[in-house]
C-alpha cells in the first residue's frame, strides 16, 4: 500500500525488507549515517515514529547509528548535543601536571636548603662552645710511685768556667790601668799542685780568690798565659794592685799584711816584657 503522491511500495528496500521510513516530510529516503540530522532534536516531525517504530530497530536504547558514539564518546566539533563545545585538550592536563611537579620540587628544595643551613649554624655553635686546644685541661691521675730525676753536676767544670770569666774581666782592668806596674803577688796555683798541705783544683783556687777578694779589695785574678812575664802558662795568679812606684813599696805592703816571703812578693806586670827581672822577694 502506498501513500498519495508516491507509487513505490514500502518493500522497495533491499532484500525485500520493509522500510517504514520510505516517506518523510522531505520526501525521499533517510541517509544511512546521520550527521547532525538526529541530534539536538533534528529528527523528522513528531508523530512519524510513533510506537517505537524506528527504522529497522536501529536506534533503540540509545544506540546511535552503527554504534559509533557509545557512552558519550563524541569527537570534537559542533555536531554534539553539548552546546557544540569540545572537551578539554589532553595537552592542558600534561601542562598542569608539570606545573604541579615543579611546585613540589621547589618546596622540597627549600626544605633541603633550610635543613643544610640549620646544620651549618648548629655546627658553628658546637665549635664555639668547644674549648680551644690551649684551654683543654688534661687530668693526670696521681701515682703512688714517686718519680726521681738525676741531675748531673760538674762542680769542677763550673769552677773553671767561673775562674775564666773573672780573669777576663780583671785582665782588661789591669791592662787599662796597671800595665808595666809593680804589684804584690799573693798566690800562684794550678790544678793538681800540692802546696800548703793540700792538692789544689779549680774549686779550691776559686775559693781562695773569693776569700782574698773579701780581705783585700784591690785583688785581681790573672791567667799566666795572658802575660809574658810568667814562665808557666797554667797558673792562676792572684795579685793586689796598688799605686806602687817601685818593688820596695810592694814588699813593704807584704810585710804590713804579715805575709811572709813564700806568700807575698813584688811582681812586675807587663804585656811586653819577659820573666827576667820581673820578680823581687822579701829578705
């Protein structure tokens, strides 16, 4: 049975299938794959598809043509029933993720820097509080065993050193004021000589000089090797220097001090003359 104005039967579809949409308000057949015609209310006028008579049962249950757009998966464009606005592009999500990652990295960097600075400040405070090397006090436990130290002394060597020092000072004074003058000689000793009941050494000679220096203020200590008027270079000579004009005045001084001829006589001290004629004894 055909509608007015059309002589074709509803069975004109391929394969003898009944085409319920053979006639529309536009005339002609519907396209197999709709574009924008069946979306956003672009369907044929109301009343043409009553009682669920969709063509061929192709669109029941929201099944869009050929199953191309299930579950709202529409391609971008203006052909969809959401106002024609496409969904957000995937690149914006990637950029947002990168920005969040950078922000987290900056926060972590700030935290690490703060920890490092705090550690350095704490280390400086510990070093400031620690005592320096010269302030450290070391406690040594006391021991019951006393420690003994041995000090090696050399009295004889010390006496010889002292005799040399004194003679250098006295020799300089005699050369300056009494060269080629008569003096009273009161002693002549050397280490190892036996005289007056003892064997002399540097210590006993130094003691004799110090005793005579206290008794006779004008006493001088000379080394025989420094004066050519002495025949032996090893003697320590003790003389009393006075303003004697001749040997007789020196002998008179010896007698006035109760010193016999073995302990006092007149001696010429000279840095240029020899031993001959340089000695006068008491009678």
